[in-house]
């Protein structure tokens, strides 16, 4: 039948063992919502990898169609803001966690969760940015709101060869910041320099236990890694600086001391993309369309067909994905 489409479905058995497979479903199987979207592109974020591999409890309702973000065209709407033919983006709001997500030919969601595809970006480019890139922009905006301007000194980006990291490097360098990229993949030095990093430091410099205060090396940074790495980034931030923390690739813990906060007045800025208010999302996407260099975005991005999405989810958790992956439907 014409309205049937492929989807990835995560199920769980009585022993709570998770399985993932491709299934064919119809729109009648989708969850409630006032807008139905033809998903034209999606992506593989670290969180999608955690959901599909079951390595962290991202999925909170079974069965679940995973996929935390998509771009596509509205095919039906009873929401006042959207009509058939509108190009839209969705990031977060529990999609792929508690509400059926992006890894399906169609998605039915609340119109309140959608933002318009910004002028100048294709659906493919929007998913090359994806939740990782939109989160990188939320980090940049938070640092700016905190007064961290380029003349304050360099900024460090951790997990730099990953999705959030690659886009953060490109965005910060375009804004005139000097960027220090911390990576476990030092072979990616020329890639990171092509995105605008001026210096590369090996991940190991930051991944062990942190001193309460280290040598002041940067005015702040974007941290996608958490754990000891974030503790070291904080301890090496210069007086009055700020660090935007958005990730947990090394760990969910934060084995740090209060010394950077109480002796150097450093601020830790928490970044959440999932429930971020709409005004912030619109501003982030507007700025991405205006500021992210399209050639750099193309360098950051690989493309895979929908049939490879489960494999790619395993790869991203194993740290084998450089930059961003667009999934074409
Ligand atoms: P990626 O896998 O693309 O990037 C993560 C990067 O972290 C890797 O590429 C690697 O960078 C580095 N890394 C991986 N494992 C380790 C480790 N054990 N120790 C130190 N560094 C490590 O993921 P994304 O960019 O999609 O996401 C990055 C993080 O941000 C994730 O934790 C994700 O959950 C989080 N996130 C949070 C959001 C929010 O709303 N707060 C939204 C989006 C993402 P390299 O190879 O350069 O060392």
C-alpha cells in the first residue's frame, strides 16, 4: 500500500533484552500528534547510538522508533502554524525517547515541536547540522551571553572530531575565536585545522584526574565529553571564564573541585537541546543558516542510506564516526 513505509523499531522482551530491526508500518501505527511529516533526512547523533545499542537508557517507552531529529515536508496538519508543503526541522522534545522518532518514512508529532527550515539550508544540510550542530550553536550563544568574546583568549573544544565538536570548531572560528581542539584522533589534525582550529591537543592531556587549579590556558570552551575532561577544562580556564557543557562521551560524572568557581570566578554553563525553548531554537537555527560555512559543513558530513542506520549507530558509540552523518530516506 502506498502509505506504508520502513521504520527502525526497538523492542524489549520480558527479560528487558533490547532488539532492533527494520519493519514496515503504516501511518496508523504512529503516535498522536497534529502534524504528519514526510521525513526526508535524518541523522545519527551520539544519543541515537546510545538508544539503538541500549548502552544508556535513552529509550523510555517500548516499542520505540528511535531518531531524535529529522527534516522533511509537512503532509498533513491541524496545527495553526503549519500547512501541507511546509519544510520543517525537529530536534528533541523526547522524540525517539518517549514519542516515535525520526527513523521512519513518516513522523507524527506536535506542531509545537517544529521549527521552520531556515532559508538557505536544504533538508540535507539541516541534518548535516542536526541536533549535534544545533547544540554546538546553543553552546556558542551561551558563551556569548556570558561575555566570552574573541578578545578574551582562546577557547577549547573537546571531542573536537565528533559532531558537536566539529561544528563548534567551525562556528567559533567563523566568529573570530582562536580555537584549541582536543581530540583522541590526532590523525585528524588537518581536518580540524581546515575547520578553523589553530592548535590541536591530544585527548589524554585532559582525560586523567584534574588538579583543583591548573595553568590558565583558555578563556573557556565547549565540552562534549564530561567527566575528567570537563574537570580539567574547568581547572585550566582563566579568571572569569566560562565553559558550556553539553556532553558525556567520557562519562556522566564530574570529578572536579569547586576551586575554579570560588578562586577564579569561572562559570559552568549547562546546555540542553531537548527541552530548549522555541525562541532559543529559532535563534540558533537562524544563526546556523547565516554563519556556518557551507563548504566546511560539507567537509564535516558523510551521507548514508537509511538501511545503514543501525550499523552507524554502533559506529558512533564506538567513536568511529568523524563529524556528522546524514541519513537519506
Ligand atoms: P560524537 O560521537 O560525534 O562525538 C563525541 C566525541 O567525543 C567523539 O568523536 C570523540 O572525539 C570524543 N570521545 C568519545 N569517547 C571519548 C572518551 N572516552 N573520552 C574522551 N573523549 C571521547 O557525538 P555527538 O557530537 O553527537 O555528541 C557529543 C556529546 O554531546 C554526546 O555525549 C551527546 O550525548 C551530547 N549531546 C548533548 C546534547 C544536549 O542537549 N546536551 C545534544 C547533542 C549531543 P575525538 O575523536 O575528537 O576525541
